[in-house]
C-alpha cells in the first residue's frame, strides 16, 4: 500500500513538472457565449468590441468569443445584424484570470428601435444569461450550468448530479429519476450514449469526469425526436468543455475512511501485485494449456494430472487490516489561438481506491410453515480501485468546429465472501455449513468520438462518429462449500466446490447526422431539424465453470483440510481431486444489436408566447443472440419497429413563468444477458439466474404538465403532474418453488401517476451578504403505480395488484448550500430518501412473496475552504451520516412498509459512514 501511494504521488509530480513551465501571469481574458433571447440558440458571427481600443473578436460556431486584454475595467459592445446592439459596462479583468460574460441578445420590437443601444452592467448580464437559459429549455428538464458548478464545492460529475432536481445516484453509478430505477434511465456525454460499466445494467461511472470539465448538465424528463428514445425516467446529458477559458492544471489528492471498515480486521483472498492500479497480474487467468470442454473431460493419466496442476492455487485467505482509501486526480487544459482559428485541449486522469468490510444477514422463509428455510451470515471484504482518463481536442475555424473526445475507465473489485449457513429452521441457529467465494471482477470502457458542427448560410449541420468498447472479465471465481467441516465435492457448480471464468466483450459503433434550417428565410420563428442515427453493437460472452470431483480412493478425512491445502498440487490429479469442465451448450454466445433511427423535429413559435416543438422519431431495433455451439437449439432474433411521436408545448405566461405540456412515446429494451438462456450462479443471493429469449421491449407513454417560475437567476419554483403507461414492463421474478432461482419476464401493463415539486431559493433575503452565494433547494415526487399480478392462484398471496417493480412511491431530495461572501468557504448538506419499492417480483405459483427494498435516509455533509488566493481548496466530506441499513424484506402483513419484528428480513447490511479529506491546487 505504501509503495502504491508513493508511486501515485511520483506520477503526479512528474506530470506537474511537465506542464508548470507553460504558466505565466500576464494579461487576462474575457470569454463568454452569445445566445438568442427567444430561442436560446447560439449566435454565430456577432462582433464583440472593447470600447476605446482596437481589440475585438467574432463569435464562433458555438457562439463563443475570447478577448485578450490587460488588467482593468472595460465596456464591451456586441453587434449583430437584425439585433439590438448591446453595451455592457463594469467588466473587470484581472491578471492571469478569465472573466466570464455570457450575453443574451434580442431582436428589436420595431424597426425604429433597431439602432437603439441596450446598456447594462456586467452583473446584470451574467444574471440575465443564466435566467434565460433556464427558461429556454425545449423539454421538461432540470439542469445545472458551468456557473453554478464553479461556485459549488463538487469535484466530479457524480457529486454535481446530486444537485439536479429529481435525480439521485446509488452506489455512485446507478441513476434514479422520478423514483424509477436505472432500467428506465439513460445518459449521454456530448450527445453520445454513455456505455455502461455493467454488461447487464445501465450504470455509469460519473465520478471519473471532473466537475471543472463540465460545461452544463441537463436531465430531460420528457422526450424530443432528436434524443434517444430509450428512457422513461430521465435522460442525463453531460456536455464537457471544448475550449477552456484559461490555461490551467489542477492536481488533487485525498484520503478516506469508513466507520465500519477502516483499521478493522479483515479476511481477504489473494491480491495481485497490480490490483491497486486496476490491472490483473495474470495469476488468475485460465491456463493457456486448457483445451476445449470435450477434450478437457476426456483427459486421463499424466495429461489429466498436468492440466489440473496448471491452475494456480489461489485459495489462500489471509488476515489483514483494512487500509484507508485514496484518491488522486490531475486535470488540465488550454486554448491556443491562431487568428480566427483556435485549438483547445482538456485532459484528466483519476485514480480512486477503497477497501470495505461488510456484515450481512440473508434469509429464506417457508411461508406455509412459517420457519426459516435457510439463514445465512455473510462476512465480506471488497478491495476496489478505479482508473479513469478523459482527453478532448477541439479545433474551430470560421463557422466550423471539429472535436475528438475520449473517455477511458477501468474498475477492479477483489471480493472475499465468507458465509455461515444454519442447518436448522428456527433460532437459535447452529451454523453447520460454511461457504466461501473469492472473485476478481475487472470492467473497462473506452469511448472515442469524432464530431463536427458546421454553420452554413442555409442552416446548421452536426455529425458524429463513435467507437466504444466495454469488457467485463471475472477470472477464477472460486467457490467452496463445507458441511460437517468437510468440503463438498462431486457436485455441480452451485452446490459443491468450483472455479469459473467469465468474460463478456462489447464493441459498439455509432454514427449520426443532423441538419437544422429555418423554414422562413431570415426568421427563427419556424425551423425544421432532420436527422439519422445508426448504432451497431456486437457482443461475445463465455462462461466456463469447473467443478471439483474426487477419485474413489481419495481419503475422506482429507476433505477437512482448508481449500488452500485441499486444492494444492499434492492432492490434484486423476488419483486425487480433479476438475471437470461443466460448460454447457448455452454458456458461450455471440450477440448483435442494430439500432437505425431517423427523425424530423419542428420548432414553431405559433404566437409570441406559444412555442411548439414536435415531431416523430422512428427506431428499428434488431437483436440477435445465438450460441457458439451448434448443438444448442436456442437462438433469439427479434426486430422492434417503434414510431415515437412527441410534442412539447411551451407557453410563456410572463417574463418569468412558463407553462409546459408534453406528450411522448419511449421504449425500454431487454439487455443481452436477460435474453440469454444460459444459467449463471449468483453466489451472493444463492440463486441461479436464467435469461428469457422471449422478452419483449417495453413501450411507455409519457404525459407531463408543468408550471415553472424563475424569480431570479439560479432560482426555480416548479410543480408538475405526470402520467406514464408501461406496456410489457420487464422484471426479475422467481423461477422455481424449491430455491431462489430467478429469471426475467414481461409483466402486465402498468400505470403510474405522479406529482413533482421543485424549489430552489437564494438566501440573500434571509442572510444578507452571506446569502448572496447560498441556496436552499428541495424537490419531491409522489407516485402511485399499479399493475395486475401475473400467475394468480386461489391463495393470491401477493394480492390482485401490486406497485410497478422498481418504482418508488415517493422521492425526496433536499439540500442547503452556504458560501461566504468571498465564495472561498462553503457548507453543503444533502438529504435523500426513496420510498420502498419492489426489488424482486413474487410469484403465486412458486409460493414466493414480493421482495421489497426498504427506504433509507441518506444525509451527506461537505465543508470546503479555498486557500492561496482561491487556487487551493481543502474539502471534508461525510457521507451516509445516518448509516441506515440496506434492507430487503417480504411483507408478512398487508402493509407495504417494513415493520421490524413482523416482516421477513430477506437481506440486510450497512454501508458505514464515510469520511474523506482532500486537497486540490490549480496552477494558472
């Protein structure tokens, strides 16, 4: 651990020394973006002049400008044909710093006013720009701008996302919007769908994107034709900066502790020499000499002895002490100017490491006899590291911009789980069976995007090309089961002792093209956007399990040895213990999906106050899955043709209020793993999971009505009502009556009704100068959902209807952000609670009750202090202060909420409170 930390600090120092020489304190800059008051679109070719000087600039294809000037106070003038000229005073520039000045320009109400110069101050304009951006969102959405991020203490995108109304993050990667789980949410970065860090769920590593690289973040809660149609809760759009306002390098380092784990004793499996840096050292890979399954099981004599001894003995479990977590990050960027051309670059490298103990209780019940069928106590240790990098290049010339954006992320989890299983049905329990699972999971993502924007006389063209690669590798998953202190062998993978190797690889290719143009020449009141999108995804997956068996002459007493001793070379071979390849015909498969989309979208100002954005998106989605083995007969080849109309009506009641009405159709599609019929043993839940090749996509109808008020910059009050109808929603359910095996099914149609309230208020009215940079914010959603139960029997143990799986009945987010008048000291308090929801669907025919996830109160605290002329910052974060348990339960009574001592505890554990301290410094 000391060696790893020293190596990390050395890397940071070397990177810093490479770049520091480029930073010198000289002139300052004025930068900003000029947009249209009415539509919110960027204005290209606006002339920007510093009054009293010869310094000037013209806005680029994004409406951005940059002026290099000496320190001082200036008046800037903005001129654009067909718009009123605007003069902005009191623009203060400091040496070596960039002053942000976004500008909103408006068309004159009459020809007589066209030559009138609108005058305003720097403060008025910055407030007006933020306020206008909030109002001009096309869809029902919530967002946060670069200006708000800059004044917050957040260090990465995951932390920023917690401040966006209606959203929350679970386990730092799973997004919940309007109480809907990750299945119904999606995310894009720079208009490209973010690949998931999990092969079977939508999860995103937002923590690798530093907050300083974000230009803005928006969560669309309703759809428009130019956005992907695969979401129902929310579409998270993260847009990173292309051209930094100033040259900078920021380095940060931090340490963290967990109240239940750090400095505590732990039992851990083997760790590779490079696990800390997220790379396997090769000690756990499948030996290269291992032949095909049929050949492996036909080996005999010396060949059989040699191949069994080729597997490394990775069964050792050691005693250790949990070390503190570490975090390292370096971020930098700059913009180079060549006359009217400019080149921008941004990079970031992030490394995080944590180690955590967990103590969990796991139960299965016989609801007829009201006794425990199984009672498990799990003691585990997770050793986790992540390594991420972002590298963006952008080049702008005249009315064109081309960018090349790259994201890379690696995650390594080394898990040790020790389980005691009670053999008797009632307390007090006697633990006669012991199990152990040792796993290493590696996940990686690479995403590279080349995209362009071109402003033509007739309109605007945008295009993109993207390649993404994701991989999950689980080498040498080791499971041992003991009863009466003797190892269980001669059993299948899920019942005896085994090793398994699992790999899944995805290659994803994306391409898109759009063209937007005015329908009436020289008018922005009516425009049409046409676009096409294509995605091709190819997957290869293989699961190869091996189970241990013994020869007839192997001494029974030797089975009492520990796994490390039992599976050592002296006991392996044809006359001792040997491995059998249990790979079946469905365990290796190839899969492809092809998404072809096209759309048209009209943007019409029907009247001065009424704007309608409407159109149609068509998506053709083909999904194919077939095993590599020709013996297996199952294949999946499905095509879904989806016409997804949408309409967003925005009526401006006053300059500060909007009324929105929206309608859209969207979909949610099954994942490859949910279609694949091969079985995979989930040791954590003691369940075998099967796919279902007959799954259909879910179609969702969305209707939203929202009133929104923007009293001042950064302030919001909104109330919304929404309705969603889900046709064929997908859910996990029980598979058999005798054990915990599970599969996926389409349920009957579901309906959800909800009311959402959102408020954000500046505290200057209550705290004076201390409230100028301080806010209080809250949002909540209350949702009623209903779905008819499948497989009802005379007993009807789960009722005639249930709430929709994965849908919480309510969601509450609240926060307080206080910054001092100098904006160099801050306090942030965040609270989150999500109502209990169905985690696993029960089944009457299998005599299984619904499994609910209980509500948790999450309270986080952050203290920050900026030092060294605001170039340095120290932060203290305390997360999950209340440390409520994560609890899955089955209702014993008719009430949905959990009642301690009455309801059946299915699974529970505590995360522990986390404390982290970090320091960052920016070299400008």
